[in-house]
C-alpha cells in the first residue's frame, strides 16, 4: 500500500466548481433521474474517499499540507473512543448512550444545561465528549 496522497486545495476547488456547475444545471433541467443518480454517485465517492483515507491513516501519517489533514487527525483521536464504547455495549439501541452535560448546549432544538443527564447517539456522544461539552457516563471504564 502506498503512502497518503496529498489533496491540494486547488484540485479540490476545481472539483467543487465542476460539481456546483452540474448541480446548477440540474436545478434548471427536467432530468431529475439523471441528476439524482449524479448526486448519489458524488456522495458515494466522497464517502468512499473519506473512509479510505481514514483507514489508510491507521498505517501512514496523513500528509501535513493536505486539505483534510486536520479532519483525519481528529478522526484518529476519536475512533478509539468510539470503538471502545461499541465494544463495551453501553448503548441502549433505542435511546443511545447515557451522558452528563458539562457545558450548556442545544440538542434537538432544546437548550440543555450543565449537569443534565440525557441519552445521545454513540457517534454524537463521542464527538461532543471530544469537544468538551459532555461526559459519557461509563460504569465500566477500560482506561483510567
């Protein structure tokens, strides 16, 4: 497997212009089926590229000058915690993971104050924990 390829901002901007031009054409045409397929293909490609780059980041350091460097580094910090929670089985499938709010935040269009205990989706909980907004209530900590 080769090391990461650097994604240059200029290349990403060119691709973005092409996609925006095509979507712009789609909004003024009656080719709804064709445009729906195009949007689905672009979405699938973006998801696949993101997953591939994240998986590759487990073996190789992301290139510092790449436009997605910060996102990949952040994902590499969050992924182990997310998998830890999945392995522990802390999630109640119908309500999510128990969390305690540390800083005031809006969740599902309602303001939640510090100290409130509620349930969140696993990935949302890990992201908010990383940002310092919540504490995951973990009765069986693996790490100290």
